[in-house]
């Protein structure tokens, strides 16, 4: 890819997400990986912990991301920042959905 002649990446991506280290009501690990031909690959995950504080649950997480491939090598910093931002958005939305299911 060249800045003066940008090209679309038309590769199809594949991926999967898994949950592991399941410790119900306490912690778990969510991991994902994907590959997209010349675009490269991405692997990442989050270790999630839950803690009861009175009537509420505190959700804390640590995110990690790893990328590789030609395009990924050029944009690794941006990809890592985006991964952290998307994880934050995911858990914010997750929290909103959980709150909606609670009895009032």
C-alpha cells in the first residue's frame, strides 16, 4: 500500500472468540483472534474480574493485543490504542445491558 496510490484491502477476515478460566461470579478470560490475509492477524483478550461491593458489582479488566502482518506492522501503535478503546466501549455497553436486566 502506498500513500499516493491507496488501495482497498479486499481480503476476507476470519476470527473466533473464546471464554476461558471461568470462575463464575469472580473472574474469566475473553480471548479473540482473527486473520485477514495481507492485512495480517490480530490476537487479543482481556482478563476480567468481578467483585461484589454492597448491592453493586465492580467489573475490572486488563486488555492485551498483538498484531502482525505487513499492514499491522505499520499501524501497531494505532491498533493497540484502538483495541483498548474498543474494550472500554464493549464493557461500558455490557454494563448498560446488565443494568437493564436488574429488577427495579
